[in-house]
C-alpha cells in the first residue's frame, strides 16, 4: 500500500511568494500523510487551513494525529484555525525543546494578546511530549525521532508503515561549509524511500545565510546519496523566491545528481511512495 503525501504548505518563515499566484504555493509548512485509512498531519503551518473535508473524509476521523517538529510560529500558524473531525481528543505529538513541550507551546500561542480565545475553545487535544530520540507508534505507523540542528531545537521524524519509510526534516541547519552530511543523520535516514528536506535557500544563496537554521537541495542530495536514498523532496522554500527561482533550482538539481530523484514539493500535488 502506498504512502500518499499531500503538501499543504511548502514555504518557510512566513506565507508568501514573489510569484502570485504561485505554482509551488504560498503557505507555510504542513504535510498530510495518508496510509490506507489512517491520516497524519506533519506540522501545523498555515497550510493546515487547506486540510478540509475532501482529504479528511478519506481517512478515519479517529485515526488522525498531529506531529510537530518544533514550535517556531511558521510551523504553528494554521493550528488556531483547524478543527479535528474526530469526537475524540486529537493526539498532538511534539518534542521537549528548551523545557517546553507541545501543550506549553500551543497554550502560549492560544492566549491573548496573540489569539483572543484559549486552547479549549478550538477543540480537545491529547498531548504527547517526548525527548528527542524517542520511538513510539501511531496506529500502524512506527515513529522514530532524531534531534537536528536548528535555532531553539527541532527534530526529524522517520515514519514506517505498510513497507514504506518516509523521513520528514522541514527545518535543519546544514553543517557546511561543503556538502558533507552529518553521520548521525545519514544513519537515521539509511534505506528510507524518500526524505522531505529543508531547502530554504539555493546553494548559491545559502553561504551568506549560515546560522539561519536552514539548508539547500545540494546538501539534501549529498545526504540522500550517502544513505542510499533515491528520492529527495525539497520544501520550506524562501517566501521571497519566485516560481522562476524554484523552477531553475529544480532543473539544476535534476542535472546535478540524476541518481537522486529530486521532486520539489508543490501545494496541491500528491506524491506517492
């Protein structure tokens, strides 16, 4: 059975694009993963507002769970405007970062002066904080986690089910200055089917933005090649980047490393594993 990956938000930092409307999309990070009739929400950026009945009706309402990689605002923007279709509390999994888990982060967001209503006004939630490195299961999907380099901390998710393995790393600071990947990350993604990876900047622009917490497609390809992964899905694009910018990077990536199929994420497209 295939993993069906729905990119709902593929921009980083804030919703936007230099091209409007954009063929890639304008919302911040959120992906919806369907495995049979089970659904997982990966991060809660403004793209979460695009998750409506057309997708939710294809999974069991009580199978839904939300997985958060970290608590920067661009990964939470859609949360106050989402309503779970389940009669049960929505499970929310998130790492403990700087002594704060998902409940503390979302209660801070869902309070004046940021939001006029509290957390309970938007639904019922079951919070599951965990330390980086924790393993757990959600339904039939096995989940592994790994701490990655990002200001304030963040984690990568490795999701295994139905004979497929997907790794989700929407925010990561590439160690640089060359494309040599982190050994722990290579081991973590080894043998998976695809990696969704932070490609905020082009390789040419990234050098001037070291320390900002992000990476680029060339580093993503080097990571995949070192781990024997054949598919890279770049995401978390600079909101100032135009469609022309991203199309050019897409062409460069395809020509650079043909052995790693590189498919830039686009809102509205479905990616099958």
